[in-house]
C-alpha cells in the first residue's frame, strides 16, 4: 500500500457528542450506538408514574 492509500483508508477516532472540532458528520444511529443508552433498562419510579397520571387526568378535565 502506498502512503496515499493508507491516508484514504484512515478512519477518524470516535467523536465526542460534546466536542467536534473537525466538523465530522456522524449519523444519529451511530452516536446512539456509541453512547450506550440503549443498553440500559428503564425504571420509572412509582411516585412519578402516579404524578404523571394525576397531571394527565387534571389536564383532561
């Protein structure tokens, strides 16, 4: 491989969601996959669920 070919195949390092000095465009699905949020299980506090339901009922009245 020539140096030019190596440079063409160079993959940039992982890009932070906070800093992107070089302006790379990263697809949203790639950002979410790298983030790891999809691996967490969601647990909603029972009191929050009650509050949300009460607000929803009050809003409908």
